[in-house]
């Protein structure tokens, strides 16, 4: 938040303006008051209250770092292409050997059915609310397919309870490439050096990237470096965060094992010919900022999936993008609500961002996973009114990754935050109905934090880790 206004990330590639202008607390509070009650409120409340006493994960006594105890499963849409399943066979065989009796394939009649809710899916497989019981449903669950076949909403809510990831590619060969990359990284490939790169764009005259560079990337990198002396840390913040440098980090000789970035993500109008391929691309320091730049933003200023060549090798990498649409795009705008406007489509259909797809499907060696945001990213996710810089969730997740825990378990900090904020916001909205002077700033902060925490997802197998 800056000057009393909430600042959002994301640049419109066609106009060169912001995808969403700065908004006052009053405007956001109006959105929050129009939100219907969270349908999973009871489960979110249970999770929050349980989390007061321990880190949420599988049932007590189960080691989340051991697939033989935590279990691993894969969920296909009920009508998934058998060719996709066959392409993933090396990964499925590998995970079955690790998880043993706690391995599951949800395929065909057991797979995800159209419009099926999370409770309905779990009930079919004899699991209810509460901590995951790997004897019934594995803790680690990989969704296979696009968000039309298996919705983002299902993924969000399943991820509250389990450790969830998704893979979705345009070609069957890409599924095979990803499966090969994961198996190779875990069984054959010599570990890459322990190198982490933090990439923080700080565009001139742009409050959003100044905030993320100064209050997220810089302090987060410093904290990680202090706690992990056995890792090399490379910082590209401000002037060094250019597209040429990003090309080196995401495919060149400078590639790290851990990559973290914060910048604007590119956005395109529904149906634009570049929306599928470039939405969520990373806008670099090359952009001169909102005060100087005029007109469309060209590909020379941002880094997209097709900027990664066929010779690139990202094997063993886990990346984290703080950027609008960095992981994917939903069908409808989360900002629209019946109390204000009719929901507006963002895209003809929901889709996974091309950049993480490309990173995971490289034939020479794909990344293990990309953590990113569906919909727009929020500056207040790391800067809380009255508190200031507040990046503990980010640092806790990254530390868990550096400690060698699976990426799905590392992201549990965001899921616990989502559960907590949903519970707190529901109570705050109830109180606001009767308050003579509602706390607009408090409601706005809670609502934006809630949407932000919910929308972080794993693109990739949630059980991958640094070895």
C-alpha cells in the first residue's frame, strides 16, 4: 500500500497502462462486503484453529518428507487422453516405487468428473474434512490437465487440505519430457551447485515494483543468505534485472537451482492472439515505467515462454514468480462481483501460463516446478498496514525448500494463511454489518491478502524437491 492506496501488479501489453489502477481502501472494502461467504468456511476454520497448534500437513505420525508414509497420487479428468497417462508412465512408476501401498491413480471412473466439488470427489474416495489420511487419499496429489478439465477452484480448495500441484501441456511429448526430467533429477543427475538467484525489477516511477523490490526481494534474499551459508546467493535488483540477464538465468550459463522473481506480469485482452502465449510473461527492467513509456509494450521488454530456446537446460530448478498471471489465468475476473458488476471474462477459457509450461517441458532438462499466481498479484501480500514489511510466509516457504522438503509441503504456509484470513475476514464482515463506522482499511487488507494467498499454486509435481 502506498499513499493510502492499494497498489497492484500487472501491465496491459496493448495500452501500456496498469491492468488495475490503484484503489482506495473504501473501494476494496466495498468489494469485500459484496463477497459471498466462503463455501469452505468450516474446513478453513478447522484448518486455522488446528494450525495454531502445529504446522498443517498429514495426520500425526506421518513424515511429509517420506512418500512411503505421506503417499502420492495423480488425478486425471475422467475422459483424459490415455496417451497422456502413458507419456507420464516413467514418473508414475517412479512414484509408485517410492509411495508403495500409498500410491493412487485416479483415472477413468475414479478420475475427476465435470463440475465436481472437492467434498464430492473426496467422499467418492472415502475421505472427509480434516488432516489428510494417506491410507485413504495420498497427501501429495498431482492434477493432470488444463483448468477447463479440472478447475482452478477445485485445485484451490483441495490444496487447503492436501499438497497439490498441476501439470498441463499442449503436446503429449511435453508430458514425457517433464516425466523424464523429474526422474532424472531424482535418480541420475548430479545435483547442481547450491545457487539461488533473486530477480527484483524496480521500474522508474512505478510504485508496485519499487515496493516489491525494496520490501520483498531485497530483505527476503538477505534473510535467506544469512540462514543458508552453504548456498550462493545472486541478486539482480533494479538496474541488473534486465531481460538479457533473465535469459541467462532461465536457460543460459547462469541458471540457479532456486529462482525467485518479483515484477509485473503481462496481461492481454480476452481473445488477443498473444494472450495464451504471453500472458503472465515477466516485465523486466528494460521497461521505462509508467511516466515515460507510451503505447504498447513489446516483447523486447518482457520475458515469455518462447524466449527460452530448445537448447536450454533447467533441470533441477524450482522457480517462484511474484507476478500477475505468472501461473495461470482464470476465466472470470476475481474483482467482478454481482453487487458491483456482472462477472467479466478475462479469457475465453482458463489456462496455465506458457512460461512455466515451457520451463517444465524442455527436452534437454525441464525445471522441477514453478510456484506462481493465478489472477493478479497483490503488493499488500508482503506489506501489512501498521506492520510494514511482512514476508514471513515467503521466507518460511523458501526455507522449507532449501531444507530439501517437497515443494507442495513448502507451500502449506500460504494455504494456512489462506485458511486463517478466510476465517478472520468472515468474522470481520459479520461485525461490519452492525458497525456504525466499518473499518474499511482492515477489510480491504484482509480481502486482498485472502485472494493473494489463495491464488498461489504449484505448476509441477508437488513432491519434487532439491536433492
